[in-house]
């Protein structure tokens, strides 16, 4: 009997304060120990390299955030015999919107007309002559944090005011493709494994489900899937996601990256695919039917988030002669990716101010984001209360995923929250992540900012007293101390003592 080939040593790549996409449970059935290696911010390159070598890791699986991308290009050169999954080249588009544009241009992928300016005067001259509306994005960073840094701009005056206030550099400006919805396509082995429309909410300029839009899995057009497959193959991506716009029968890539929000079952599918790849066929290739999302999308998201290791069998005809089946899955099958090489990365030497490592971050990122990659911008001077936080504010928290933010909002609405630690009950939130969020998400309600609805949710307050508190605040100005609230009719010392640990004056 032939001896089974030795399996490669897998290591999971983690970074401090960054939500983890994979853990060992996503590789169900892998017989050998799966190592973990954590990169710590600030000059950890040499130690990290030594640990990977000491643990004899052959394959390192994990996404790299924008702030560490250049550092890991250097690390990969020091570990030539380690396969990074996704490869460093594949993760090029994760770093910035500039990189997405360069990637699309290099591979001739359909995308909106884009102008990038590194000189303010040159950019402002373009604003004077371009056609409106336009789309303005903050280029740097792997995520738009729920669309918070994407703006539809309707006039030259509005555009100049936006750049004056935000200070975005480079000036990243795209043509505005008219649409009320875009399409998110997620692929495994170049095969679309999940796809859905993201439809804008009422009176919304941009399609973003975290700001009032909604998702639907029905009727995703083949043209969008074909463009996503083309991009995935160009990136040589084991797993990949594209946001695609459709207008007048044409399709355009808006975003693409290896970092994206996904339900646990989807991560399991990626794990199954990677095990097939890593074992050279010792583990079976998973079967993921095209358009499976139309059926799975009928399951409530709160239930779907708890479902793991969903599997599909290939169709096997019965013996009664049913040999013909209308199989929508015939167009693509899972494929192994080609090996990436440095030449796959588009030429970015023309970028005026490339970020060499995580020490050289743009000004829009606060000092502590050198550790946490958290971006605040306009919310920098404000504090969020757990009881009154909005979905948009949640999406600005470091590492927040759209679907988790929705689940957090649902939990807050349906439960009385006494401590931020209660969020640990939700799938996908761990203690380390919650510790980072706690710096900006406070469990005490600011009585000088809270709405009637938020105040009325506090036990012992109710709607009538909440209305009186807000009315008093509007008439007399903000409370300077909690004791000032005793001036509100109906709020006595005993009641104040009952709610004292749930409120604050900020």
C-alpha cells in the first residue's frame, strides 16, 4: 500500500485588534495540528519571521490589513518557502482604492472612469471642469466602514467643500454610475458561491445596507458573475469578493478585495476548498451549486449566522432513468488558482507618497490606530453610547462587519443592556474585539445627546419622563452634572440613584 503523502503544516495568520476571518473549526477534518501566529504592531517583523520558521509552517492563511501590507511584502521575501493564502500579490487590492483602480487597469477590467490626484491644485482644476454628479472616496484603507467614506457629490461647490473639510489625499474621484443597487459577488476558487443585490434605502444616494438599504438574493444577472470571475482569475485569488454596478446592460467593478464580511458557513466552504487544494486531492473538492444563494437567502440571517458546515451533494440520477437534469451549475466549477509572482502586482511606483510601513499612516488615522487600524474622522471628537448608537456609528468601529453591526443593533433594540460584555453572546464577537470597541462604545447613555427613544429604554424612566428630560435639556441647555437632572419634574433622588449607573453627563 502506498504511503500517504505528508500534509503541509498550516498556520493561521492573526493580527492584534483585527477581527479573525478563520479559525481551526473552518478546517474541519484536517488531521494535523494547525498553528497560529500573531503579528504584533510596532517592529515585530523579525520575531514574527522567527516564529513562522520555528513552527515549520508551510502555508500561512489570513488577510493582511492595509496598514501592514507593505510590511508583509517584506516578510514574504524573508519566507520564500512559505505560501501565503491569499498571496501577497492577490491582496494588492486590499490596501487602497488606488490599488483597486491600478488592478482593474492592469487587467483591463471594466470599472468606472477614475481620476486620482496627488496635487490639490490639479485636483481642484479637475473639479471645475468635470461633469457632476461624481463619487468621492477616501482611498486609503481596506474598508469604507459602512459607506461612511464614500460620498455622492452633486456640484463643484459641494466637492471643494468636501475636500476642504475632509482633507482626503490623494483625491480619488470616480464617475457616478446611476444605480439604486449594486451587486456583491463572493467567489471561491473562481466560482461565485454567494451573490446578492444591495439596494439603496429611500432617499439614499448610495447603496449600503448598513445605512438603511436592504439585501436581496434574487435575480443576480449572469453578466455580474462573469465580470467577478474575470477579476478573481486576474487576481489569482483562492477567495475573492467584488462589488459590481450594473447600468444600461453594462457592468463595472466598484470594489474588489479578499477581505469581506461572510457568514460562518461561507468561511467553512473556503476552508473545505483550501483543504482540497493543500492536500492535492486527499480531501474532496467541495460541491457548491451556482445560485445556491437564492435558497439559502430565504433563511433568516439570525439563524443563518449560527449554521455551520452546510454541504451539498452532486446530483446522482436514480435508476428509473432520470439521467437528464436542468443543471444551472454547468457554467463553472471550482478551480485551483495559479501561483502568484511579484510581476502580478501593478506598477505603483508613480504614487507620490507610498506608505512604506504602518508607522507612516495618513493624518486621518488617529495615533492609536497604529495598533488598531481604527479610523474615526468626523466621529473623532464624539463618543458613542451603547443605548443610542446608530448603525452608521457601529460601522466605524474597528473591524466591524456589516452583518455583525446589524445583529448588534437588533440585540440592543430587543434587550435592556446593562454592560457592553453582553455583546459576547453574539456570534463573531470575542473579548479582545470587544475591548477595542469599548474604547469608543460606552454602555452609559449620555443624557445630553440621547433621544427620547434611547432614554425611554432605560428601566425606571419610560417615555413620559424621557420626553420631560429632553424638553428640559432643550429649554435650559445641557446638564452639567447628574444632580442637575433633579430639576426635571418627576425625577426624584431615588429614581436618579436607580439609573445612575446607566447614564452619564459628557
